[in-house]
C-alpha cells in the first residue's frame, strides 16, 4: 500500500470512528423511571370484578359496554356481544397506569397531545369512564396521543388529562380503546364456504337478477343464468368466485339495521346451501361503504340441525347492519350486466 493510500485509509477510518462516537452520544437516552410512582386509578386493581359498565366517547361515536345477565354487550346495539378478553385487557391496562410527569396546563396546547374534549371539532381524543354496579366511578379520563418508544424497551406512554383539571400528564402505560364498537367484537359475521353453496340469487333494486347455480357439490363450475344471445360471461372463474360472498365474511363496523337506509335501495340476496340453509341478505352501497343485513331460514324438509343453525344465525344477526369490505360488498350488490363481457371496472368479482 502506497503512503498516500495508507493516509487516505487512515483518515476515513478516523472519520468513521468519530461518527460512531457522535452517534452514541447523540442517541436519546432511555427515560429513567423513578420507582413507587402513584397509580392513576389507585384501588382499581382490587375492584376489577366490580366493573359493570365502560363508556367510550370518541369524536365520531359514543358507545357503552354493559354487563348483562347474558354477558357483556354494547348497550346502544341491543347488547351485541363483546369479546370479554378485550374488555378485561383494557380494565387491567387502566389498573396499571402510573403517573410519570406533568405536562402543559394550557388548553391552547391540548391539540398537540390529542387531549381536547372528544366533542370538540377536529378532536382526536377518546374519553373512557368505568362504572361499578351502583354507579360509582372507578376510572375516568381523556386519552390522547401515545408515546410508543418513551422508555426505549418497548413500553409506551400515554398523554392524559382528568376531569376539569387543566393539567395534563404523561402516563406510563397504554390503553387499546380501538376506533369504535367493532373493535370490541368478533370480526367474523358468518362463514359459508363456497363448496357448500348450491344456488345464489341477487335481485337488483333496478329490476335485474343475478342467478348462478350447480346441481351437485362435486361440480367445480357454477352456471350463470340469463346470458343474452351473442354475449358471454366475463369468465368462468368470476362466476365461480361469486359463491365466496359469505366466506369468512368480516365486519368493519356495526349499526342497528333500522339505522341504515335499506328500504327501497337494497339488493336482495338468497344463498342456498346443499344442506338446506338459506341466507337472505340485504345490501347497499352508501357512499364508499357497503352495508349488509342477514337473516337465515331452513329450506322446507331440511334436517333439524339446519333449522337450529338458521334460527341461531337470525337471532344473532338479523337486528344488525354490518359494514363489509369492498370485495364481498361488490358481490352482494352485483348487477347482472357486470358479470358479462365489457363490465370493466364495474365487474363484481
């Protein structure tokens, strides 16, 4: 190695070493957490079993998780069932929150921490209130922005404020409140495997019908009814794919069926399985959202088990409207013409 090359190499090495040292010293040091800090909700850990109601207020919606004789449900949604483990997790999270340090008491700065009242225009906060059976408040607070890497070891912090106090706080711990009622429920609405489907009918509010069917479960392909002379279906795979419209169907949001404008606007579906289960659907596209309503019945002469399953499905789901993803939504609101060649972006599958 020539003297010039050696000198260049030495300079580069020195620069790398200096850079590494500067990176180490400029790295944010993990926050030193003092011990024995007070709990935000002292005593809640001993009253977890006393919790009877949890109210969550967001800028777009308020909902209440309520204990009933049948278990936990969402009060505003006729006690639609809640996943108990989700609820228990949030109550335990609340019981473990600890004060870390006070922050601003200037309301003009609340927006930076997402700590304005949830009712304020443009707010991003949530408020949680936890009540015991007699109405005693076990916990209440406005929950703001998370500080994910506050402690440098995967533990996060949360900005909060309480009651009418102007002071805000950085709290050790986090709360997973979700964005709405759907985040507290099971996601799967119904699961009707494509292999079980015998016939599918969808009647458009405009008057057209989509009908696909097959005679035997062993048949791979469904026959698309009513193809006009001189026309062809877009593709056999798309016709077959229509039968997946209730396969592992998941909800994005949930409302009472009476609150969604189905009347006069809905596509009416009828899905018949080989064992005689009949799923009746109403579906609309409202803006960019697809909403469906479901009820079930047993085909005449079906097995008692099918009758029981149909009754269970209707009892659990018929009062509700569910927002679903675009893929099943387009199938449930399919026009006959959109399964023919030339449908373009309006295709149902």
